């Protein structure tokens, strides 16, 4: 969204955004061990990990 706003408001600035997808970060790990009451989408995030849908953070960087 930031890139879209810059494009609209500052045409003289060239910018881009990169969407790497789902990345295996420490936050992802914390979510996988969260309480389902505190994080209702817990099963979805656990599935990402179990099914290998997360990209390695070092590879993305």
C-alpha cells in the first residue's frame, strides 16, 4: 500500500514493492505454538509449516 501511495503522490519517485509470500520467520514459529483462543487461525499457520509452504528467510533475503 505504501508503494501505491508513493506512486499516486510522488510521480518523480521510482519505487517498488516485493511480496515474497509466506516466510518462515521467528514470528511464524511463535504463532505455531500460540494458544488457539488468542490466535483463531492457528491451524492455518501450522498447516503452512507442515506442508512446506514457508520459504526460508535467508533464501528470501
